[in-house]
C-alpha cells in the first residue's frame, strides 16, 4: 500500500491508526491514490460522521 500511495510504511501505519498528526491533505491524497473518487470524498467530508462506515 505504501508504494501505491507513494509514502512510507510508517505513514500508512499512522493513517490506519487514525493518528492526529496525519494531515487532511495526506489523507485525501492517499484515498485518491487508492481509487476513491472525488464524489466519494465529497460525500464523506460532508457527512456528520455517523453515515461513514
């Protein structure tokens, strides 16, 4: 996964652990690199949190 996202394994571990030091920018770039669409990201960002699985 780290190669696909073009980041380090330690950064991926922080993403997976929901580490607060991970920026929204890094999270967004990672999700897009893994195949999430802009529409899916918009829906997730606009949700209240309870609708996101």
